[in-house]
C-alpha cells in the first residue's frame, strides 16, 4: 500500500498550553459580524492548538462549496491569539488602507490578506470569536516537503521579494509579524511547476503580532522579557525574540532563516532525525544563531554541502541584518534588490530615495503625515456648561445609525460585538448559571501564580485546623463570633444551667422561700447580669 501524503494524514487536535479546544461547529452555521454581514460556514479545513478554520461564504442561501472564496477562523472567546489577530486586521489590514499604501509606494499589490469581517458567535452556550479572510492555496511549508525539502533559486528569490513587500507594509503600521515561516505563507495556486513560481504569496497568521511602536510613534526600547522569551517557531525565532521582544530586524532575520532552509534543505541547528526541535534546549539554538551571525560568510557556506557555492545575495542579506540596529528602519529597497532580477531594480538606491521612497536611514519622515495612519483624538465633552440629568436632557428624534470605522477603532476590539453569553431565559425556566472561571482560562502572570499559591496554602491550613479540632463546642459555635463573644456565651450558658438546677431543687424540696432568701437570689442574678453587660460593652468597644 502506497504511503499517504502528509496533508491526507488526520491531525490530532491538541490544545495549546493555557487554552482549550472548541467544539466543532456544524456545517451551515450562520455567523453575523460587527457590520451585520452574514457568513455561512462549511467543512473544516484546518485546526490548531487555539481553534479551527472553516470554509465560508457570504451567500447564506446555499451550502458552502469547496471552491469558496473565504475562510473563517474560530476560537473560544477565552483564547488569546485570535483576539490579537483581529486587532491587527482591524487596525492595519482593511482594504482602503492597503490600497492607499500601494498607491503611495507604487506597488500593484502586497501579500497581506484583507480584512473581511469579524465578530462573536454563541453555540451551545459557549461564546466564540471569529475572523473572516480570503482563501488561498497551498502553503510554502507543504510545498517544501513535497519538493523533497529543496526549492529552486528562482522560486526562493520571488518569495523573498514578496515577503519583503509584505513586511514593509506591516512595519509601516507599527507591527512586527514575529512568526514568519513556510506554513504561514500561502500561495494563490495549488498547482506545481511554473504556476508556483508565478503565484502570489500572502503572509498570514498574526496571532503573535507585536506593536513595536507606541501610540506617539516612538520605537519601544529593547527589554528582556522572560515570559515571552523564545516566542515563535524555534527553528526561525530571531535573536531578539529569544529575549522576549520583537522588532523589524527580527522579522527580517526570521525570513532569512526560512530562505536558507528552502535553499539548502536544513538549518545548522536542525538534527537529521529531529526536524521539529521539540526537545532541544532553546538557549542552545540561540547560541548557535549568535555564532552564525558573528561570521556570516563561513557559517552559510557550511550549510551548502558539496561543491555548491553559497549564494552571494543570501550572504549579503545576513551581513546587513547582523549590522542592523534594534530601532533602525531597514532599507527594504536594498534588500529587495538583492533578490530581484531585471532593469527596474538596477537603479542606484540613492536615486530611488531622491524620487520619493522614504527611508529612515537617509531621511526622517513624519510618522503621522502618512495617509494610512490616523491619530486618535480625545473625546470632546458634551454640554460641559450645565449638568445633564434625566429630566433636563432634550428629546432628540431617532435617526438612522450608520456604521463607522472611526467608532469601531476607538473601541476595544474585544467589545466590538456586545452579545450576551446566554440567550434570554424563558418565563418558566430559571436562567442558567454562568460557567466557572478557572485559573487556566488564560495565561497567568508570575504575580497571579504567587497569589494563587498563597490562597491554596491558606485554604489547606484552615482545613487542617478544622479537622484537627476535636472539641464539640468548636463545631457548634457560629463562625462569626469573636473570642470575647464566645466567653460571654459560655457565661450565659452556665448561669442558665445554675438557674435550672435551682428550680429543680426547689421543686424537689417543695419549701416556700423566705423574703431574705429570695432577695439574696435576686442580688446574685443582678450581679451576673451586670458582669455580662460590662463584658459586652468591652467587647463591642
């Protein structure tokens, strides 16, 4: 029996750390995004540790076919990566923004998917977050395996140019992709041969997208973050990402590792029988990458076995990256020129800059003067002179509310679709109880872990104290009583017992008390009540 292809082997669904797998949605489920557009989902075509990917169509009147133009990514609302990806698409990948950037920079198109829709959906009392993007063909990772772990130089050069275009746009919006790899690069064709070399490549999966630029346009400084250290795919993680931070040069370094693997078949830190590096120490991989970029020419030449000479453009690419500063804007035109062939890229870089190509290495450009960026302005106070109350508010006639992206961007992406977790209850049935909140619903911080540990130790200590107590009085006394109140309660109990004993003895003797004896008993009772009242006053004070 012939072995099955890699894409035909069923993949076992395994949840990522700190996340939970979602239930499979049925074929034909209708989703409504934040712009009130409806989407019909079809068969699932992919899965991961955070969610699933389904075929989708904007025509909800008929079933979704296999040649549908869209896909929808669905994850449980408690998972985080799709929230980050939705944030990126809404703020940086809408069609007018991409078209405006292409027109300003003289590009016909770039390999960044356009935002089609997003929102929240409820299925079986569980809330989901979804994102709709265009559908593409095979990814470069599968193509690399099907070609025997080697890609042609022409195809690699074409992919390098298209990915540099995509990264230049992503970086211009203040984001770093942070996970560039073959499985995240999709082609517009599923065929082989010359069609693949002519296909357009798109960079997808922005679940790890990182905003390296703050709101006022300043680059974030280099800070070692232990919680995010070694983030991404270990084979291609940049040196900056090994420290827990991301930058523009980190994306370019990650792309370079992919180009090197596609050309020579294997990276220096990949073993023969362990290509996924699941049990390798990340710090060892980081040390090998530092060593490689300290002597680029010699290290890359070792990757190409036999008499084959390492490509000069790849050596120059890594040499440029090894000298690039953390906050320096890369010279994308120079890097594209290393992989392009033709007369349109043979001009001098300085000539291209003088013609209007902005670059921080040669001239400063104002960040908020670009047409595709919008500065968020503070809210304008309404009726600041007088206080508005329920009675003094003027009656404004209702008017049709039109959808506005300005309003969407000014709100938090997680609150774009205000949908209740549970449907409204019926009149005869009580409302369902909310699901329990567990510590594993999201990744806790170190401070949260310490608090949870202290709470667990405190609770276990209280339980041991309760179980070790053998007194029946401790079991019967109320939990809210202080020690002083417990003492008063014991005194009252003792006096009542004495009084009951006196009554019993009186009944047994059947003798009438004299005036002196009754007065003496009253004096004793008054003294006991005065002591009780004084102790109560002390306890309350």
